[in-house]
C-alpha cells in the first residue's frame, strides 16, 4: 500500500478546516489534492481525533499481517493434505 504524503495530523487539520466552513474546493486547491481524496478521508476519519486515527491504522496493519499468516498456514495445510492423499 502506498504511503500518503500527508501525516495523520495534517489530515485531521484539513478535515477540521472543512468543519469550520472552508469549502472543499478551496482546501483541495490549497493542499494540492483531489476532492475524491478529501471525501475518502472524511468517510474514513470523520469524527475521529489523531489518537483514534493512529489506533485505526495500527489495527489495519495488524489485520493485514494476520491475513497473510492465515494464507500461509492454509497453503501449508493444503500441501500436507495433498501429501497424505497421495500416499494412500
């Protein structure tokens, strides 16, 4: 996954500016981003503070790691099953 050029605190500051009444077009122009990116941030991080955003990213990284571990173990189990069935 590509790393964002915006830090968590920058994203939160941009979202707060919008809540204070700055238009989305002005924010996008000022920060050099698309409106789609802004709306994705708002749907994902709206109503959060910086610590909650950090925790969410940590949980997403852990979930990714666990999914990878499960996939590897599943492959090993399938290989073992094929070996057992082949020898019988």
